[in-house]
């Protein structure tokens, strides 16, 4: 069993740390981690808006937020009906 870790710097955006994720699902974009059954993955994630909004954000900031941010993971031998367990 291997342990895979993806750690992020919360003071940076995904654009500044492209090796920690990507902003869409596409077969041409390689996964950040490939794991085998039984492997452990420690995955730090950014908030859904990649730090674009702070506590003082108003409606204008929410309306203009970039919504194209996701953070993928690939597990070999997994199928769409499988679930990853925490």
C-alpha cells in the first residue's frame, strides 16, 4: 500500500500551482494522482471558488466568480458506480 499526498499552499491559486489540480474534466489532462486498490490518498483541496471570495465578499463578487474550478483524482480499476471511501 502506498500513500499519495497532494498538499497545497492556500495563499496561491490553482493557476499558481498547476500541479495540484486542474479546472475541468477532460481525457487529455492527466490525473494528479494515480492510485491502486488499497492505496491511501491525502488530498488537500481548495474551496470551490479557489479562494476568490473572502468573508467580506458581496453579491457582485459572487456574481463575477470564475466557476470553472474542480480538483480531480483518478483511481485505477474504479468504475463510475464505485465510491471512494474516506
